C-alpha cells in the first residue's frame, strides 16, 4: 500500500499562482494541540523568548483581556502540558515570577532539517518524521522540570504570562483587537518565535492594513473583507488557511536581524527549503478579539521533488507569479534557478 502524501503537498496544486484569503473551517483544539516533537519545538521557543525577548514578544495593555481569554481556551482545549486541574481562578492570580535567563539551543532547527522535515508543529508533517534521537533538543528530564513550573508561570504578571503561553504552545500566536471607533483590527500582543523574514516587534500596535502594506495588492483587494470577516467569526471554530515561501535556510526563526542566507544564484538543491505556514483564526468573544495562530513547517527541496504534483505545482507557481509578488517573497532573483532545480 502506498503511503499517503503529506498535507503540505496540497498547498502546491498544479495551477497558475493566485493570492487569495481562502479559508476553511477547522478545529482550534487540534491546531494548538501538542505534537510528537513537542519537547524539541518548545526548547527552541524557550531559547528565543528568553534570549531575544524584545523581538519575539509584546503585550500592550489593551491585549491583557485577550491574553486571559486565550489562556482559558488553552486550558479548555488541554493544549498545555501540566494544565490538568488549573482553574480559571488560578489564572487570574497576580504573583510576579521573574522570567528565567537564556538557555543554550544547541543544534536546533538545522539538525532536524538535515534529517528531513523540520516543523513548528504541523501534526500532519511531524507524523512523517522519525522521533528525535536521545540528546537532541531537550530531554525528558528538562521537559518534566519545565512542566512542573507551569502553574507558577501562569500565576505571574501579564507579560510573564504572555511569555509563558509562548513557551508552552507550539504555534506562534498573535492577539488582534478591534478599535472601539473604527472597528479596524490592530495587533496588540503575542509571541512570534518563528517569523518568515518579518519583524513582529515593529508591527505591534498597528492596524492590519499597515501590517499588510508590503504584500502587493493585498490591501486593495482584501483589506475591508478581512476586517469584516474577523468581526464576524463565531466562537467555537477555527478558520484556517495556508501560505508558502522558499528559503535558503532551514531555520524556523528567520527574523531579518539574524542575517540568514538569501536565495540568490547560484543555488544547489540542498540549499533550498520550502516553508509552509499554517494559520488559524479563533474568536475571543468575551474580549471581542481574535486569536491568530501560526505553525511553520520546513521541507527540503529534495523532499518536495519526491512528490510530482507538488514539484509541478511549485514550478508553475514560480513561472506565473507576478514580479511584484516574487519580489515580496524574495524570489525574483532566484526564479529561473529555482525552476531549473525543480525541472531537473
């Protein structure tokens, strides 16, 4: 019996490129649930949140009610290790717990990428990868010690609680709140450890149309529909969509400040990775906000080429993508080289 293709293959249909806001209904508890690489992913998240906090996390005062509601949902979904018995009352205690210092990361994402797929928690993608060998990432002892601190961390002051949620959830998360006058949604907080060449710290406090300004034609076509949709999301469901990009690095964290290699010719097949970004939008009805989750999966180009439909779809998308979008995705200079690698 042939093995089913991984879910990310569906992101690359054999058709001309088109940018859309296409959404489908999903399950929030599944999107935010721990996966088999939980310890490895959380080790990376703890490293970045503790060693580069200012770039990875923020919480404006307006975001505090949204954070409380997000934590309560996380407990309800059983998506936080050690959450059993944690009550809503315990979540609102205010004892300040100092945030620990940096932890060394070790080999991190690059090790996983050399084995095959590196992921920030895509359940379908992670199921295909082998379990981590002993000694990579954090071991069971470290994971257990981290879990023991769960209830203490979640009784901390608001920003420490924001960081704690970022350390215990596999996905990145953003908190979106509508302006009381205009109804336009603003980014008011969250934790982003695995950005795809964007600066979370520069986007906090801004409305979505300002955040999306670099994306060609997005505001012209979709700004109002996006705000309207966010304002109408019903509680209990997650609305999901997927983006993709390409990179010359397997690192999950691709913040511009890291200066990672760019996709410019000449290129070898083993220097190119597909980045698949799964997103979920979840209503926070009590605070009138929206929880925005992001999971990142990184796939070597050689693995992409094992799937003929995905290979054809990626090459066709590159050939038909407008230059403005290629430039936004940092693919314009490498377009010809990438198509060549896919077709040889």
